[in-house]
């Protein structure tokens, strides 16, 4: 490479808004996100000399093919047009190898060109490969960077090349191709300079006002990953294509507007939002520029499309909104996307994908017209474009319109892409039939899909003892196995016959004291035989029991007793609530020895009779009492698909008294002839003692909360090796801990179990039969239960679309004690099965293609931070994947009106914040990174074995950010000064985030350039990863020596331009650029 001087430079000017954005993403990405491959299949005879001459003449005619980009040591990036530049042409003869090997070789070459990042200053931005595949067959690949050309140019570019080839073959000068010179790209840049930026910014600020949520693609994997380009096309069919054209004409809108509105309506359902925003690429060629239609260059821009309309609006009304929007934005469509996005809270992340419209697809037959002078023909044309977006949809209009998806298969599953195509066709069919259809009545699902979700994803109804009550089934079991152990505690056990007699005794006493059907009896006891006796005794007289955990605060116990109108409490030990005037307390020891007369105990209660009341936390601070009936319990433990209980099974009784897991632990045993084994609290929380307990009692089936399981799995994963089946649930599972136990106990049947108290303990299950790196599904509904994922209007949602989980079937509880309004709100009629009800869980889930449910998070736990809606559980999931994180919790907390994410970590080995930030920044967008980190010795748990969020309500160690701290040290002060100058702000603090104080993609380029001038070497990716000043500077210092070494080797190759050299090249302009 030789040096060039100003004599070799023809022109220099600034970048267009679109070019600025592309330059930023090109520099920020490890791969080049704006590579275009234009492939042409040719048949006939091609002369190499004519091909080379014609391509070089094409380069000579258009400035954009001789353009290079300069972005270092300049105030703003510039494009430099060289007077001469030689095009690279590579010839390869593959005619002697098989078609399969030809294809593999060409794809390898294309992949290499795509992945081998172009140096935008040194390398030519256009190159050509010609592969000879047969005697008279060729594949011609044009590779170029999107910075210099848009898709509108493809057809005229190929037409000109064919014209030039024809002239070369006849030895005619290329000047004969046109009577007038081609307009050059500088004309377009000059036009842009004259536009009113301030007016455009005001328009887009008003346009984006009120945007509260980023519009996302469902099931898209966020984080950092390689780009695996794939494409998928859907033909809409001739009939539908014509109907859509007719719809556009009848409503006096463009066809593009019709397609955009269809996509917007689909996005509304995907995101369960009335307000959606997506990107589109528009042609920005002003008609008053003479010859604009013949100009080569990037004359396009990306702008947002927004549909903000109620679901009650019709499709036609939505259509008009999009149409009016397109008319209003024409005057302001020139503004860069970076500047547009600044007008919203989402700065650089407003747009998640692009939807573009191609009204004139590039067809081979158009190029072959009137080409009898050529000795070859164009047989086929294929264009592959990549962008910095993981999804790009292009609608090709025509007699048979088609929708093409170009996507990153590492981010979006091909099945989802196919489903999107089906949804587009389905919605299009609906709106052409009736444009006045309300949007809320437009279902994405075909009848076939609905049937699949309702019937295939839910189990068929099974036979079980739904017409009996708990006591009848218990008595049947007593008759079958009277001497079988029923309850075991320590070295003592109680047989079924003994348990019946003891519960009969207590029941008689309760009856004597006036307890009758419909009453509620309080049971104040820890895990014990007495608790089980009290449950059965209460049910035997038609009453319901209320478990009262001795570990609960007195005020909460008082509330529960008063709320349920409890008149009698059975207690194992003296309770602190004996002073209640209207409540009488009896000790179990007294009742079990009291004299009783014969009582005809009630055993014919309806299965719909109340069995117990279990309290759960309420969002208002007031706990809710869930009323559970006999049938609800029976459906949990009889003829199920998630567990089979045999007489020899030994079930662990580990749940706290106020936790509904005890329903499974007690009645799965007592109604199936097995035994339940009570584990004392001090044993349960000691890994050594608990492990010994499991072994000595030969426990076969266990339920553990996720938090407790994680602790045990970390300490002793082998402790479950003799257990037959282990259920883990209550919170999202940690794959790391699950995998650890699976490896240590290969014969263990491990199952993710899910269910709210309102659907009686368990609702869905998922057998874990392999290792997982990502989220573990919560599975399919258990027998006698149903599950549906519904939208805001309670419409059935497709596979992959997040919505609220509604559970139904015979496990749905009666409702809440004394809370009729809340009961009506949460317990609703089942729209799919007559005379059944559903419970709205408040959990955000989605179906997988296998018919399993995937838990995403709580609807009421979603938080908005700096305009982004974030699910802390997603951040927590990735945090816990770090190999040195033993346990981790991420919570959203608000201080001084500002909401931030707090991470609480129990490290397995030595660990620091920077390491965690590095780890998370490779997997999550910067706005999802925790602001503060606390390192703990252990995660506090409640008596239920769940995470104690109250104990984590205050940061336990100093935070990472002290607001307002001034920069420290030479590096921080240097960087802060550059930030101040580029961002034009008065002051920069250590904890300031570059993107939150006015930074954007273009300013990031300037920041990096100015840092290098001061000998601080880094790149845009690092600024994106560490946007906070102190963290960015710490990274610089950590990598200082390697960066200095790497960049000093390249300093002589940079373009040395002063800030004033925006329009002319000076004597100092020297560099190594490939001419």
C-alpha cells in the first residue's frame, strides 16, 4: 500500500445521518453488520478483459465506489472521495468439482467476506468474485458495504454495468453511455445540510411523546452472540395480494401503509400493548435535485413507525393513523435515527427491528430486456443484506407479493419466524375481508392453532374420586392398610388405624364444644403429628381448618383468626394469642385424653365443602385467605401424571405450617396408603443432619423450595442419591444447581413444579431430563388442571407470545375470605369450558413449541428504569450463571424517586463487582445491569423456605455508586474532560452514564477518537459495555498496557486531520489507503 497525498483526493464531505448510524454500528461490532452480497447467476460466455474494464469504468463513473471513511482525529466523521481506485476482482474456476462442493466453497467465501471485517479507511468498499461453475455458467458475487449504496441503486447499477460491458465488447468509449454526467453523492449531502434540524427534532419529540415500552420480538434472546444469518420467505398468494392492493386503493392509502398497519397490529398482540414502535427504511431522494433518480449512494434513512391506538379501534382507523403519520413525517424524515431516538427514553434502543417495503423487486428478466448484443444472460438475482438488527422484514410487492425475513438465528428461533409469517397471512386475510374489524377481535390464531393450544397442550380429563371428600378417602385407606405407618416423627410412628382413632377423639371433642359444618378451627402447631390429627378431626365434623404457624408475628395471627371468625383454636404448645376474648383454646394433649361420648361424625360432606384456609401475602400489605375445598385437594393427589404414590413411599413433611406444600406432603401420603415423615426445623436447615435424615428414613419423595434446594445443592449435591423423586418449586429454578444435582444423583427423578395456593399447591410440572443453560420450563398442566396464556383482553395467545398464565380445572379454590371484589377480579369464568373457572396467576409466561410453559416473571415485579421495562428475574437468572456465584438475588428498589436494580450475591469463591459486570455485560443490554452489588454470607429465607425480601430491603454493604462524586485520578479526569467537551455539559461525575447525559452513537465515535489523541486506547464496544465513567476508566486502566501496545503499532496508518478540515484536504493529510 502506497501513501497518497491531497492530489489523489477528489473531494471530502460529512456523512449523511444514515451513514453516521451505520458507521457507529460498524465500529462497535466485532463483525460488520452492514455487509451486502449481491449474487447474479449468469449463463453464456464472459470475457475476462471486458468484465474487468466494465467494472473499473463503473467505479470511475461514481464517486461512492471510490469513497473511504475517516473517523479518527476529526471533529466528526468524514467521507473522502479518491480520484482513482482499483476494483478488486477475484476469479475462480470451480467447474471441475461437484455442484455440492461448488456451493460449499462459494458459501464459505461469502461467509469469509461477511465476517472478515472491512477497514472503512483502508479497504475498498466494493469487491467482486466470479466463480465459473460450468462450461457456460457463472456465479458473480458483488460484495460492498452498505455505507456507500442503498438497495434502490442495485437495478441501475447492474443495468449500467451491462451497458458498459456491451460497450467494452465493441471497443466503444464508456462516455457514450449517457448524454449528461451522473449526479454525485455530494449533491445529496449538500441538500441535507440545508435542512432545519431544530424543527425536525421538535417533530420527533412530539411524535415519540408518551412511549413507555420498547416494542420487542417475542422469544428473542437478548445479549451478545454471533450473527447467524438466515432467511425465510412467505408468498402471500395472487388472490390475497390483489385483495390487499384493492384495500389500499379503496381506502386511498399506499400499499406500504396497509402492510405496515398489519404488522403494527401483530406487534400490538405480541407485546400486549396499544402503543408499538418499529423501524422502517424510507427513500430520501428529493425530487428537486436534478438527476436524483440516477444518483448512486446511500439516500435512505431509518425512521420509527408508531401505532398508538386502543384495541377498540378498527383496523381501518389504525390504517388512517399510519397513513397520516407518513404524510406528516415527510418533511422531517431526514433526521438521523440517533437524533430521533434521543427524543425518547430509549436513546439507542427504541427500534428492535425493521419492516421495509420493496415496490420494485430486482428481477433478472428486467435486466435481460433488449440485450441481444451480450453473449450471456442473467438467470437469477439474490440479495443478502445484514444489519445491526436481529430481524429485518421486507415486503416485496407484485402480482404474488412475498414477505421475506432476514434474521439472526442465534437470537430468534426459525420456528418463531415461520409462525410470524403465518400470523401475517392470517391477519391479512381478516382485514381484507372486513377492514372495520376491531383490532381486539383480530386473532393471530387460526382455528387449528386454537384447537391445538386448548386441547393438545392441556391434559385430557381423567377419572378420579371427584365425588368423594377427603375423610371418605382416608377411611377407605384405613380399611385397606390399618397397620401401615401413616405419620412418622423421630423414632415414633402412628398407623392409619391409630390416626383414625386419635382424629375421631379430637373430632368428638370439637363437636362437643359446638364446632359444626362451615366453622373454621385454628390449628396452632409446628410440623407434628398433632397438626395432622387436628386437620383430620376438623374435616370429620364438616368444618375447615386454618393452619397457624407459631413463627408468624402475633399481629398477623390475630388478623387471620379475626378474618376467618375463628372461635376455637387447637394448640400443641401455649400460644401467644390466648387472650382473645371471643376465642377458646384447647391443647391437643387435653383433647386426646378427654372423655367423650359417642358422636356420629360427619363423613358425607360434599366435595365442594371448605377444607382449609391458607393465607398468602397481599400486594396491599393485607394477607389474603385462600379458601380450598375437598375436591381441590383430592385432584392434587389422585390419579395424577406428575407423581405416582405407592404404599411403600415415604414422603418428606418439610413445609412450614402456613405453606400450602404441606397439602401435598400430608394428603399425597394419607390418601394413597404411604407415610409422611416429619423433619424438625433444626434438621432441615443443617445439611449434614438433613442428609442423614433422608438416608435413615429412606425418603422417596420430596418437595423443596428453590431457595432451600439451591443451598443444599451447593453444599452436598449427593444427598438426594437415594431419593426416588424430588420436586423443586416456589421460585424460578437455577439451572446451575439443578445440573449439579443431576450429575451427582443420576437416578433421581427431578421435576420443576409450579403452582399458586389459589390452584391448590401444584398446577404444572416439568420432568428435568437433561442439563439446562437457559431457563427451565415449568411444563404442562397436571391431571385435572388446565392452563392458558391470555392477553389483556383475555384472548388466547399464540405459542411464544408472553401473557398472563390462567390456570383452571378442579384445583381452582373457592376464592378469598371476605374479599368479594378481589375474588371476582382474580377468579373468572373459563371462556373455553362452560361452567368452569380460571385463576389469574399474575405470572408472565409463554408456551414453547413443545407445549411446555416457560416462566418469565411476575407481572407486578416488572419495573421501568430510565424508560426501559425490565424483569429483575431475567437479570437474576444470568447473574446466577456465573460459576463463582453460589446464590444470587436481583431486586428493584427505589431511593429518592429513582429506581435501580440491586444484586445480592453469595460468592462460592473470591469475586468482585468488576468481574460480575464483565460477565453480565456480555449477556445483557447495559440498561439491565444492576446499579449496586452486595456480597452476603447467605441469602435470608422465610419460614416457608422462600427468599426473605424484607431482610434485603436495605443495601447490606456500600454501593458501587456515590452520586455526584468528582472524577479521581488522571484517567478519570481526562475522560471526564472529553465527555464534557463532546457532550457539551457543565460537569461529569464518576457515576454518570454516557448515554444518560446526552451520549449517542456519533458522539461515541468522537469520544473514542479524542481519547486516542491523548494516548488512551479503547474502542466503541468498551464504551457501550461500560457506559458509567468510573467503570469505563477502570477498564481502561486494567487494559492500558495491551491497548497502548496494540494501537501504537497502527498510529502511522491513521488519517491526520485537524478539526477545521471539514471541506478541504491540507498538506498534512497522509495515510496508508489502498488505492
